[in-house]
């Protein structure tokens, strides 16, 4: 690995390495002790005392004696810029706002409040001390505002999540004609995502992109990586990919950002492909922990166990197996690939654990339907002195929902505020509505919604609509969908769910009405897609797949399987089809579901006795669930399928979910 030695202008203090810092006077870059070239100064006792006091103040600060340094400051009539610089940095290091205010007051009294260099230092100090209001006051009172002063405030606002204010100031700076530099662009871009994600902030990001191109900053890797990350946060994969492809030079941060973009936006195959390309082409880019976390997330999304094992081996070889985020993601990866025991071993191996480690372990047991085990781990976490986070409760409530542990879920929900002082958020209410709805306790679910301290959002109504589909509750489904159509009118999934419920109730006119609404709004149903890993290659199959070279073989094989399992009692559940067709046509449609295609592909391309592992992007339909049970018994194969909600482990005609999913 090549290490670049970057010269530093200033060597002391917590802000000196920051790019916004600069030195306005050559003298401040000289050593503290030097031989004066002015003969008259050496004969002036007053100058000697002044120099000695300034040297003493700086020496005390560097020795950690801030209070004594401030006392000496009171006796010094002419503190230098360097003295105030060291004092300001020392206040930040000691996390002392009161001392910082005192030093600031004396700086003003000595007439140095208009020094842009010290203004930058003060803004940085107040940022470090969490007092952005004081930082803004320094900025407002500084008359000669250089780009470094602007950048210092931008940095403070970005760190504290005040993106809207930052963007307003950025607009003012452009209006008065102060040219941006690469740090300005970086802070402005970060402001687009630290503020609330909206159409306005996305448009602002595109405007900044245009500024970057007009002013020739497209060659700065840090600026372009931040821009890529902005587009990724907004889910604009094509924009992010364009920025990445246009970068003249890429570093490990750039590669990692693009891999993370794919991994977090439901394109795990692209994430793994890009990682492989990086390993082949980017010889200078050595994967870091951030890279490996994203790659493991991609493996987890696909249930690509063999890929995950290879990545785990690489992590061990590179000595990254002691890094907490990497180990936490390994737990999740193995769990989402169906290897709970391996995930448990990773957890047991860890010398240090945080709340994320425990949450990861709770999650993998929960998604497999082991609710009581998940609760036991939650209790062990408390016993080990780790306080649960709000995510801990989302995880454990989901585990209760998958296992039908209604009473246990209620107790945990009540304990959030009463015992752990965690106020329930929208996600917690959504979990509880899902828990009660799955158990057909709709009256309690509706009462919970009505008693909420804030307006229920799409996650709450979405949980209710999903539960209505399970129990074919048309009345509540219509109420939930009405709210969802207002909250997220462009989410096609809500329309499809309502159409499914109408179809189950054989309300064909209403099915056609909802489908017409979909067409009017230009929305399309997300096609069912399944992934299967065979011999370290990942294959995707889409419902009614036309592009797979083995499609005719798969169809013929499925027809043979269908005939065999029908003789054993399998009856196609054609009520999942939302079209008013004859039974034969409905059977043909359900036979083309991606899950069935993946099972057939696995049976053809794997050896006898080998476990078939499948991942599906949607909830497993009732017919595919019944089909898998019969196939596992008929073909004497174990089938591990993970849908969008949970795991299904089919063996000898039985599913681990107990038909509760």
C-alpha cells in the first residue's frame, strides 16, 4: 500500500489537520523560540516579557494546563494570534465551553475578532463543543469572510444535521460571488442528505452537481464520491452509476460507495459484480471494513452462502475479523443465508459486543421463527448490562410477530416506556399492528392505531393491509388502502395487495377497478423474482421467465412434478390469481411463479441430497408454500426459502413456519 506524506502547516491542536484551517501570518508558522533578527527588540524588556508570556501560555496549553494558561492570559497585554489559536484548540480538547467563551471574550477585547483565521478556529471550536449557535454568532460578526470562514460554518452545520440552514447559506454565498472550493461542495452535498430527504433537496443536489461541472471540479475524487453518495441516498442508482463511471480516478472510498449504493438499493448482484471488478482492476484499492460490510450485506440479500464464506475467509486473511461492524454483519449474513448455528458461533467468538451485535443475533432467530429463543437472547442482553436501543425493540417485536407470541409482544411493547424510557416510534406501532393483525385480533389493532400519540404513517397502515390479506378482511383492507393511497400514491404494492384481497373474496368488479387505477396512474406490479446460488454462481428467475436458456426444460420438469404431487394430494391454490379465468389457465399461471422455477432449476442443477437455497423478493404465496411442502417430501430434498418477511424451511412435507407467515 502506498502512503502519501502530506506536509502540515501547523502541527498542534485538534483543528490543524482540517482542510479549512490555514495560517494568515508567516510568523505563526515559525517555531515558538527563535533568534530575533531585530537588534532593538532584544534590548526591550517589555518585548521579552510579552514573548515569554505568550510562550508560557502556549506551553501550558500543550501540557494540558488550560486553567493556568487562561490565568496567564489575563496578565498578557498583547496576546498573539498563535497564542489564541493554541488556547482555542485547547478549549475544544478539554471539552470546556465556559473556558471557550472566556477565551473568545478576551480575543474580542484584544481586537482580534475580525481575524478570519481565528474566526475559523472559533467556529470549529464551537462546533466541537456542540454549540452551533455560538458558531453562527462568530460567523455573523466577522466582516471579512473568507471561503475558509464559510467552510468552517458549513462543516459545523453539516455535523449537527442542520442541512437546510447550510443550503440557505450556500445560496447566499453564491449570490455574493464567493467562489466555492472542493470542501464547500462536499459540505453542501452532505447537507442535501442530512436534511429531510425530499424533492427539493434532491433538486439542490443536482444543482450543486451542475456547479461542480461548470467550475471544473469533476476530477476531485472526494467531491465526486460525495456526489455519488448523495444520489445513492436518494435511490437514484443510474445517476450514481454515471458519476462513478465518469470519475477519472477512483480510490477505495469511491469503490466502496458504489458497492454500498448497489447493496442498499436492492441490487445485490451488481454489488458483488462490482466488488469482483474492483479486486481485478483496482490494484491500489485494498478493501477496507466499510467495503466488506457492504459486500456481506449483498451476500445476505441473496442468501449467497458460498460467496459469503469466501468473503469471510478473505476477512480473516486480511485481519478484519476483530472489527465490530464486520463481525456484526457476518452474524446477519449467516443468519439470512439460513446458517443460524454459524451466526451464533461468530457471536460467541466475539471478544467485544455492542447492542448491534445482540440485535443481529436476535434478528436471525426471529426471522427463522424462533421467537422464544429471540426473547431469551434479549433477556441475556439485559442481564449482560447492555441497554436495548429502539432498534432492539423493533427486532424483538418482529420476532414475536413471526412466532405468533402475542402476549409476550404486548409485555415487551409496554416495557419500552415504563421500564426502558424508550418512547415507541412509528416502526414499533407497525410491528404491534402486524403482531395483532396476523393473530386476527383486528379490534385491538385498530384501537392501538386510534390511541397513537401521532398520526399513523404508511408503515402502520401497510402492516394492517398485509394482515387483512392473510385473513381476507375486506372492510379493514379498504380503510387501510384508502389511507395508503393518500400517503404513498405511487406505491404499486398497495394496489396489488388490495386487488389480491378482492380476488380472494371473488369480488371481480373491484379487482378490475383497482387494476384500472394502477394503469391510470402508470404503475406496474413488481415482478416476482427468485435467486438461487449453485456452485458459487447466482441465478435469478422471474415469473414466466423467457430469457433463461433452460426455460423449456424447467417448464417440462415442473409439469412432471405437478402430475406427481397431484397424485399425492396437492391441489393448486388458484385463488391467488387476481384474474377471473378458468381453472386450467389459473393453474398455468401459478406454475410459472418464480419460486417454483427456482426449485425446478435447483433440482436439475444440484446433486441428490443437496439443500436448495432460494431467496424471493416478495411474500411467498399460499400456492408456492403448499407446492414446496409437497416437493420437499416427494424429491426428498430440504428447501430453504427466504421471502421478504421470513424464512421457510421445508423438510419431509412440513414447513418450519407452521403455516403461520
